[in-house]
C-alpha cells in the first residue's frame, strides 16, 4: 500500500475492530466518538451479526461503519450455543475478510493509519503487521487487570507453573491480590480457562513482538496511576472514562449527532425515579452476560424488601421458560416493598438520576466506571472474569463501596446484602466516607476529560503519534 501518495500530512483514519458483545460495543462507540471530535476519521467494524446488534447506529460526521465475515456470524444461535466453534470460525475466516476491508480502504484512497482491536481478537494485530499498518490493543478492562495479565503472561519472568503457589500477586502501590481477587479465568479450575489463558498469552506475545504497538485503556491516569506505570513497557495510554461526555461535564443531556436525546422521559422507570427522594433508591443490575441462579435472585429480592428502601432492579429475561415462570412468581409473591423490576433500562441515565443512592452491581468495568462518574457508591457482587479485581479496587483502593461475601455455595445471602446496603446508604462514618470518595473520583474523572485534562491530552497525543508522515511505516511513542 503506497499511502504516502494519497494522504495529507495530518490525515488520520482509525479502524476500530470490536467483538460483538455489549460490554465491548459501548466503549468502542465512545472511543470512536471522542476521536472524531478530535479531528480523526473513524470506521467502526465488527462481524455482520455484531453490527446488526447495535439497535441505533450513531450518526456523526467522520464516523462510518463496516463489517467483516465470521463465517457463522449471521446465525445468532451459533454464537449463543457453540461459542468455541464460533471463535474458531472467526479466527479462520476473519483475517482474510479483514485484509480485504483494509485493502479496500487503501484502494479508495482512505488508508488506515491505525488498526485498533479489542479482547478476543489477537489475530487482528497479525493482520495489521502483515499489511504494515500500526496497531493498538484496546482494553475495555481496567489498567489493574491488564497489569495482572502482564504479570502472568509476559515472556520473561511471567508466572509459569502452579498459580496457587505463587499467590498472592504483588503490584507496586496496591494491596496484595489473592486467588479471590484476580480475574477468575486465571485459576486453572475455572471452566473457561482452557480458552482464555492461551488467548491472553497470545495477546501479550503479539504486543511484545511489535515495539510499535501500544495499548489503549478505558481508564484515566488519576484513577489507576500505579497500574498504568506497571504496563508502561506496552506503551499504555489511558483514554477513559469512555461514557457519553454529557454525563461527565454536566452539560445539556442531548446529543443530536448521536440520534437525539440521551435521556428519554417516556420510560415508566424514569417517572418512578422522579417521584423518589434524593439518594434514596437502590439500583440493581448485573450486566448483560451474568446469569444469576434462582436462589441468588431470591436472596437479592428478600434483601431489597427487608432493607425498607425503594429499589429499581433490572432483571433480564431468561432463555428457560421454567426459570422465567419461577422468577415471575417470585416477583408477584415477594415484592411487597416500594420497588419495581424491569427487563432493561438505560443504565447511565438511571445512575445519573438524583434519586439513586446505591448501585448493587457485578462490578463489570463499564458499570464500575459509570457508577464512579455518576457519584454513586456500590455494593459489589462480582460473578466472574475481571469483576473480582474491580470489586477489590472499589472497596480497598478507591473506597467507593463494599464487596459482598458469598457463602460456600457461591450465593450471597440476604443478610450479607442487607448489611452491605446499610453500610453504603447508612449514616455511619464508613458510608459517609464512601459517598465523599465517590464525589472525589467523579470530580477527577470530569477534570480528566476536560480540555487540558489527562485523557484529553492523551487523545491529542494519540493523534500526533499516528499522524501520517514521510515514512508511514514508522510510528512510535
């Protein structure tokens, strides 16, 4: 590709490749939006199935969309029922399909200047290298989690052998991380470790082999200063928090470039929230992937009712008709307090509502950042993956919540949940400090994304280091 002859000096074209699940879609969209606002052209690309999954594609000058084939990516059941086969098809078919897409951009005189890829897609970096296009890994998890991955999988002095004998993990400036604090799939008895461990090792190896590559992390420097330093050799750049800017800067909560109002007052739950006193409502949601056991749902429901506080619980539909019927009966027979249960809500909208006083969450990274920016303290109920690490940071480092403890059957009992709610929403000193800390971190997040802030400057820096020059094959930090 002879990019020099067709591009001006200040040309930027970011091709962001993301995996088609909700936790990857939202931050990828926001990263694209922020880059466009800083003068870049951005193309968001995923599988055909993933592109169809986005219900309303934002419209913004400089932002476009593309898809590539994953073989079975038009078959929803294939993705849901046989994930490993889906991933194998994606790895087999995706590279050539993506290569064709990049070459088409070049032929159309819109060459890609940086190829950004997310978790589950390490092969994208190989495609970029073969095409002599600079690449960056986009981590939609925290810098702390990425530092732990690095500690495990780096080629020199990484952890090789019995993981349990090498615990706890020590990261400079942070508490020790035990087996219950590290991402769950790092433990050999985890059911997905056979897939995740080789994939993470491949991610690290790919980055180590290409000194021009770097890592974009959905965080901000003030929040994870020590962890960002720990991955400095990967040229880590913090570009978060990646949530709509209106929720950070307190401006008018409309965004016509993204298809209309961010707030939709037509929803019944918003009208319900409007009727509640400030900081009085418990918001409960466990994200788009976690599947709660029936027993856990019952414990949560009883804890909420017994707390005596109003609550809004997002309880997703189940694929099991029997379980759905059980849940409906549980709700009909159990909700005697002041609460509502909905199958979906706009989470950032809810968290930013003045009536919300606490967030009972799985501690996924997107949810953690959203609660922090919304100044809402949390009760952490981690389920899997990086959620355990996030819950530890929430409680022990950032001081914005508590981590609920599960029993021997991995169920968090109603008494434990109620105790945590009383701490976070109560008038004792510990709860007050959490609310004060939440306010502090919100303020720092807002400063980071403002002009002159750390994230704002990092985005400018990212544009500078990816700018086309007289030798487009040489990009470095």
